[in-house]
C-alpha cells in the first residue's frame, strides 16, 4: 500500500515539479507501471541481492545506498521523500538532508513491528522479528533527529511516531469501480488485502473455522 501511495504521489508531482526518483530495478519497473516518466527515474542496480535472506538484503542495500548518496555530487533540493522508514530508503535520505539542511525530509511509515520480547509467534521467525525491530529502533531515532514530517496510513499511529505526522490513505478510483458488474454470488464476509500474517490473515482464518462450524451456509471470499 505504501508503495502505491508513493507512486501515485510521484505521478502527480511530475506534472507540477521537477522530481528525481532513486530506486533499484524492481522499484523502477513498479514506478513505470504506475505512470511515472522514465526521465524522472535514476536507476541504481541492487535487486540481485533479493535472492538472499532478509538480513543480508537489508545490510547490503543499506550500505550501498548510503555509500552512493555519500559520494554523489551535492544537489540543491527543496524536498526529500523517503518512501519507507526501512534503512535502505531512509539512510540515503538522511545523508541528502545533511547535505541540504534547508530541505524538508518526509518519511513514509506504514508498518510498525512489535517488540520480539513477549511476542509469542512471528511469521518468519523470532530472529527476523528481532532484526526488524532493531532496524526500526534505528530508523525511529533518525526520524526523530532529521525528519520534518512522517506519513502514515492510520490515525492510531499519530501519537506513537517521533515527529509531526499526517495520516494519508490510498485513493480509490470510483469511476473504475462503477464499471464493474455486480456479481451474482453473495458473500457474508469479504477480505481484500495482502495475504500476509502482518495483516492478521492467519487469525482471520482461525476465527472463520469456528464460524463455519456453527454457520456452515455462510460464504467467505478472500481477494489478495
């Protein structure tokens, strides 16, 4: 969701402002698919590392993005936008902010990880959760120190973030929805979202098993 919000914003910004998106191969393909002009994309190859475990990916991308921004020529910019608070995105944004102290730094924060201490089970293992939580702590410190604004998708996160925060949600194309024909099948519950434990999908399936025992005629549709 955060990536879509960023791409939609970038598509609008490019018709009004001069922008430059620094991203890797997957990010470039995603932005092009969403209507961002190729001239506004600066490609920095790093997707080859995606075949390795998450810890190696994050460390490598963090280091390479940090070094690239550190040695790059200084650019005069008014606004720096980090599409996420993950270190491969945030670290080069912070370096750019240090180089351009007059520029405003905005960071997208759409997901916060729970503490691994006392958290019973996490998809991917407790070691992965510990690494993500530690990385998050570093990111939140940097955001507190350097960011001017954070974007989030939930009003509930407004008080838990260490800088001024604005809740912003992905838009919906109502005209496209109107063109969809009403399906004949009827459902009692519909889930629409990413199939991942972070979205509570496993809890939902567990609950639905209990519902189906008592109400076997009900229908559940999952889209994702």
